[in-house]
């Protein structure tokens, strides 16, 4: 589920997402792709609240688009440890090198100031 959808700009609200999640079996993982969320003036939903309510939700965001790290392709996910454990076997090819890690830490520090 992509929110803010690229290229259409479609934006789902809390009610739309919760309504969908209530229909999905809890064993099915649902990804909230929020790669473009920083481009909105106001965050339209509380995805962390949704994450806390539904145990099968994974939130994905990126530092690449909004913070000028496109060539580095740095992102992060928020998920329960049980879900993260299921994906650890494929992380090798997608793991960040030290350059990308250092840039990500720098951006996060600057963003939190």
C-alpha cells in the first residue's frame, strides 16, 4: 500500500487504511510504503498508531528522496522483531555499506536538531 502514491499523488487517510487492514488476515504482512511522505506539508496519518494496532504492518520510509541521498538508496523500516527475523535471510545483497550508513546517521542527526 503506497501512501503518498507516486505518480498519481493518491493519498489514503487513517480510516481507509484501517478499514483495509481489518479485512486482511493477521498472518498476511501489509507494507505501508511511505517513501514520499516527507513531501507533504502535513503528515496525513498516524502510521505509528496503525502499526501499534495491527501486528502485521510494516512501515517503509526512505531518506533517499527527501534528503538528497538518491544515489545512496538509504531507507528504513518499522516492524515487529518477529517480522524482521523472517526477512534477515535476504538482507545480504541489500545491506548498506559504511558510506551509506555514515550518510544516513548524518542526515538523521541533522533532521533531529
